[in-house]
C-alpha cells in the first residue's frame, strides 16, 4: 500500500462533527458541554463507543482523561499521541477542541480500516476540562497529568457559582477513573494537536494550514474587592465604598497597561457583582484578569504594574483587595523538527501553509513540557471562537485531518 496516497473521509468527518454538535446544542447553534456535566458524560460515552469500534484499548485516568490506544509493532519505541478536548465554553462552538478529538478519530478510522500496522503505538487523548469555563482553571486534566497540579487540588475546585465540586461531579458522571494521572505512566515519543486557529489570520489571508511555532504564556489572576453595601437613595456620593466603582477603574487599568507594554494582551473576562441589586451599593466584586505574551517576564511585569495600580485604587475607594494567581503556564516553543514536519506535510499535500504563533491556550501548552509537541491549525471564519457562531468550513477540517494523518504516519513509523 502506498501510504502517501491515503486521505481521510471528509464526509464521514463532517457527519461525526455534526453528531457531536447535537450534544449540548444551544438555540443559536452553539454548544454548552462543560466538563463534568451531564452533557459531558453523554459526549464521553459516544467517544468511547467510537474508539472501541476502531478496536482501541481504552484507559480512563483519575482526572477523567480518556486514552484510546492502537498498539504498534514495537511499543518500546514510545507512542505518538494526538487529540484535544471535548468540553466547551459556556456557551461555545462545535469546533474548538472537538475538531482535534474527532479529526484524530477519523485518522484512527483510516488506519484501522486499511489494516495499517504502525511501528509505534498510536494514542488519541481527550483531555478533561481544557476550557475551564465552569471549573477553573483551564487545562486541568493535562495540567495534573504533567504534574503542574495535584489531583486533590483539582478535585476540590468549585464551579463558577460555587455550588458543585469538580471531583464529586467527575465521579457522579462515571469518569473518575482509577489509572494514575501522570505522564510518567506513559512513554510518549511525540504529540500532535489539530485545532482551529481561533483568530483571523488564516481566514483573512486565505491560507489553508497554520503551523504555530508555539503558544503564548498564559497567566490567570482572580481579584476580590470589598465595599460597603447601603441603600442608594439616602447614601451621599461622597464617602461611598462602592466595590463596583473601584472595579471599573481597575478594568481600565488592565486595558491601559496592555497597550502601554505592547507585545501582549490583557483581558477582564469574568465579573461577579454582589448583591447585584439596582438599589444597593455593591459591597463585593470578584473579577479575573487574563494576561498573555510570548515573553514570560514581560507578562509578569505587566501584572505587577496592574496590581500596583489596583492597590492604589482600592485604598482610595476604601475597598480592601485580595489577589490570587490562579494559573500560570510558560510560553511553549514547539519542537523544531515536528514544526517543520507540519509545514512540509502541508506542502506535500498541496495545501498553502503559514508559520505563526498561537495566541490561544491549549492542552499542548502542558503536554509540550514533557514531550515533543506540535500543532496544526485550520481557519476560523472571521476569526470567531469561544462563541456560538464559531465556524470552520468542513473542507478545511478535512485538510487539517489529512495533515494530521500524514504527520502521524511519518512519526509513528520512525525507528
């Protein structure tokens, strides 16, 4: 068999993505399928069914990460891993992460139905809670697997409303496995992740494949402010301790510092205002800050500048402040050989390709710390992602899956 002539089945990949998109579908054609929810369980059950139909060996670890393995001729050589995540934002779209899982499934189907025996094991992974949209932080399953968090810390995380606990919910849906969650239990030779770009470059430039050299660092911070609640009518403007007003100034600081520093982005993406009543002065605010840059020290300096101004505002407004570093991942430069392989494979298949950088975070930020990693990007229409209108042409999904297929065939057959 001439492996260079193999291609994925684009119609089957589209059908698989559309079947997935029915689980947690919203009225606006998006998805809500957050980690450790009922919708997550239904999605996981379907994935496991599909994996087993390919003859894969299934392993579920203590964090609910699902590994589907097709044994190779020589497991001692180390496995090639691919995959992404099946959970979504609240709400999100049908491609973010999902394409990486289902594109990998399509690759596995092609290899299985053609009875291709690879030299190395091939593993598809579905990482738990990459989004962090309901249980924070993001990349929780891969973060524990790499060793950046303990499973006990992850189990104790509460949902965004502070009601449910992650470990209990994971057990409730039947995906709190017993296999140790550690990269040390696996011998991974190389890892690939297929993903939508989530930005506008490929779409605007009409380029079919993106080959990121790595991922920006990601720093997440949680900030709590205390104010003094009171009835709005009788309380004079002078002397108020309005926590929401203090936050409003801090939100401007985040934007200002990001512009001043350059080569970075800073975002306030989540805010809870208490008691959130129109006729009560706010007495508490919780908000988040997300900072990203290719330069880790640059991002840290930006946070120090923001925090210093936050403290000045808090004192002036009479609103005590507390900050917490919730999540920090260093920038992730990918393996040069695998990066080049993505570009060369794209060109061999006749696809236009662009070398670039990933501004979005991915499980590969974590995985790349313990093995060689690379990513394959396909265009996002108008650069929209983490929203219900997120979309990618199915033809581009097929292109990305073909690049993934041939990157895996080459890498998994290396001696």
